[in-house]
């Protein structure tokens, strides 16, 4: 989100598209975070196995792949932190607008069935 909707504690007049835009940004960042977490785990595993060898004596991962994972881990961690910030900003905006959302995966049961997507 380039321009936050909250300025000095005052909420700008919001139209329905603005509410949808904030909620869509929140959902998009959440789905992206899941991917980032998965890839961070993969990259960390490869880096931890950089010196591991197969029974034949060959390395498990090529030096080029290990280096690519090192670079990708750095990039993915930065993207992950950016998405956490975006989620935090979107949640603050949604709370200010009165939009209900689950604060954890366990909280979905708190919403009536008609307010959840089927």
C-alpha cells in the first residue's frame, strides 16, 4: 500500500472500493507470507546441507545452487518483512474502518458462517 489511509488519527472518507482495496491487500499479503515462509525453510535447509555429500561422494547441492539459495534467502526475508508491515498497516486500517477479520487461523470460528466466503 503506497498511501496509508490513516493520517494523524483521522480517517479519510472511505468508499466501498477503498474498503475492498484494503481487505484485498491484506489477503494478498497473507497468501504471499505463506509462500515466503515455505521458501525461507527450503533455502535454509539447502544452506545447512551445503557441505553434505551423497554416498558416492558428490555434493547434495551444487555450489551454484547453494549460492542462488543464499541470494534468494536474503531477498525472500526482505519481502517477508515488507509483507508483515503491509499486513500490520492493513489490519490497522481495517480496524479503523470497522472491518472484521480473523486475527489468527484459530479465530475463524468467531465469525458467523454468512460472513465467510464459502
